[in-house]
């Protein structure tokens, strides 16, 4: 499934969900004016791919060739098994009364988004996501 998302601030995102590919990938790419961040959830690595600058002397050609590739900066991350971290956060929340890393509202929002995307894909239509707040969660 491929989905194009438009957020209220004008940001555009895309989702590519594929259970048929022989290659298992779990990544997030964030593209900006100076480059892009790539998060690989399988290897738990984070890197920044910098936009390079190459002067070729002909401005019209530069418009066609796009951005050149610059440095790749690998950032240090602390690796942790995701399910273990989620359960640890939940247990600590129950014991200490602190908010968990992922709240019930976060989970409900993810579920509402997934259901809306599947419904839109089934009928080939666009959709808007309803707002989900804590009061709706408490009434459910």
C-alpha cells in the first residue's frame, strides 16, 4: 500500500507498506533543504546524508542534475530491543505513576489512522483523519 499524507502544517509524507517484498526493511527518511536523515529500525542506526555542492559552471545544467551527494554522517544511538523498551516503560508507568513513552491516546491515534488508510485504499478515495483526544479514549 502506498499512501501520501498531508499534515495540517503543509508537510507532505508518504508511506510504503509492503508485506510481499523478499527484503525486510523498516526505515524512516526525513528530507529537508540541507539533506536527509535515515533511520534504520532493523539495525537501529541513524545517519544524515548531507546535500553536496558541486559547481559545474553552467547554471541551466545545475537545475536539471538536482542536488549532489555530500558527506554521510553516522550518529551514535543507544540500541535497545523495541518491545523490551516498550514493556519496560509500561511497567515503570504502572509502578511509579509516570506517563508511558507511548500513551493509550497515541495507540488509538495510530489505530484510527491505519483504519482510515485501509478504508481509503479499499475504495480508492482520499480521506481526512478525525481528531482523537483523551476524552474520546475515556468514553470508548
